[in-house]
C-alpha cells in the first residue's frame, strides 16, 4: 500500500494517481542542473598561455635562419598566437570568444616582442665579435656570390654588431607591432578553426 | 564601432603604404616589411618599375583582407578552412609542379577574403572590453 502525498488516502501499490484527489503518485523526474546552477564559468588565466606562445614566437622569430619561417606569412608569429589560444581553450571546454583569442594573441605578441628583442640583440652582439675583423671580407664574399637586395642587407646588418639605443628601440617597437598584430590574427583564426568559440553574450 | 573603424583604417593604411613604398622610394617601409616577408623581387609585383615591399602572396592576402573588410563579407568557418588548406597545398605541393603567380595570388586572395570577417569580429569584441 502507498499513501497519497496530497490527501493521505491509502492506495494500491500500482496506482499512478490518487483515487480520491487525482494527484500523481509518481515523483517528478529530477531536472538536470542548468549551466547556471552548475556554477560560474572558470575565469581564464591569460598569462600562462600568452607566456608560452610568446616564448615560442619570440625565440623562433629571432634565431638566424629559423626565423625565415616568418617569411611565410609571419608563420611563427601566427603559430605562437595559435598555441596561446589552444592552451586557453583547455581552461574552458565550453569555448572561448574571438575576443578572448584576440587578447591572448596580443599578450603573447607582447611577451614575444620582449623575448625576441633580447634574443636578436644577443645574436647581433655575438655576430659582431665573430665578424668584427672580417666585415670587408664578408662584403667581398657577398659580392662574389652575387647576393643582392634584402638578403645582402640583412647579412651585413646582422654581422655589423651595431647596437645603439635607436637600433634597440626600432627593433623592439617593430617586433611589438608586428608580433602583437599577427599573433592576434593567429589567435582569432585558431578560435575559428577549432570552433572553440562560445556564443557571444550581449 | 570604433574598433571596426580602426581596423578598417589600419588595414587600408597598411595597403596604401605597400603601394606608396615603390612610388615614393620609402626605404623605412621596405625595412619594416622585411621583418615579415622575404621580399624576393622575382616573386613580387612591380609598381613604377620597383618591386612592392612584400611578395605576391603577402600582397594578395593584405589587399583581399582589406577588400573583404570594406565589402562586409560574413564569416564562414568552412570557407576559412578550405582557403587555408588550399594555400598550404599550393605552398607545399603545387609550387613544385606549377609555380604560377596566378595560383599563388588566387590562393592568398581566398585566405584574405575568408580571414577578414573573423578578425573583424575579434577586434570588435576586444574593443568592447576596452
């Protein structure tokens, strides 16, 4: 025997409704918790992913020869922004917005500019020591090889070892502008490609 | 709104500087773009007898990107993926078979057109936060 929770009437075990008041004897199914009840969305920590992306793009964009990867549509920088976004997306499996991707990209570009400038200056100083006495010979070799244009300028500049405040400032701000911009684009496109975007809230 | 205008103005200025560099012999512009492009004259378009400061692929991406912003093309993930795959395919495989300017330019134009609406959306969202 079961008892109606509404009016207290005794009912047969298989009764689905109360014979007296008509109330259901079957308990209502438990509703799954709504996203709001499940708790607030985790706060995103941008620093760790941006540092990783920044280190990646800063180093690879500054090491001689390897940095040539940037000649392919700023490949290393785009990839650095993408790495930052992939790490960020792991923090929130429900998805991140394009704005989150853009912000992670800009931050990784900023870190990358700092890392990249330090690495570039270090390589320049090392090259200066190595080629100090051989500047003219290097120019002759380049002339014999027929190297012209940007490649020749780049080799001579890299070997000159000239590190002035103006060089440092120009390198840093160029890196900052280019890395932030392209890492931001890389971040946004990674969000789009991976479809990690959550619905944009108004 | 302001972010959108800034992006549009920035992209237009970017493209204008590419065109202005050979026209007015602006060496700082060549130096700036040297950081992001190989600037091989054999793989560049010429304006006023001088090569542009970026190669054909880069120039195609930038011009198409800016045109897409002006035209207000809507974002489409499928097109973005297809265009990126086409450009990667062209870069990795097609260049060894047919290294044609037209192929390089077309694949890059598709990427520029498809990417711009997403970048616009991201910049708008980041602009809303600031």
